């Protein structure tokens, strides 16, 4: 890494975090949880809350979602 690259990271450490693969995966997973919470709330006729939506999603959907996401990432790597 040259001096320009090093100084870029030190000037804006938040951009490094926001552009990380881990953060992007977190945002995608959070979006799925919020969609699930919305569906549960619609069924219940009231806001069920984030914690209930999160726990229900983890128990019922996370394993399948994660497996599907890993397949998508593998396909993306093949294309590159």
C-alpha cells in the first residue's frame, strides 16, 4: 500500500467500514429481517416489534437465507 492509499484510509475510516463485505452482508440480512417483521405485523394486525421479528426470522428462515446467499456469492466469484 502506498502513502496515498494509507492516507486515504486514515482520512475516512468510516468509508472502509461501510464498503466492507461484512457490513454489506449485515445490511442485506437486516433488510430481510425487517421485511419479515413487517409480514408478521401485518398478520397480527399490530407492530410485533423488532425483537420478535428477528427471533422468528432466525428460527424459521436464517439458515435457508444464508445458504442461498452463499450460493449467490459463489456465482458472483465465478463471473469475476
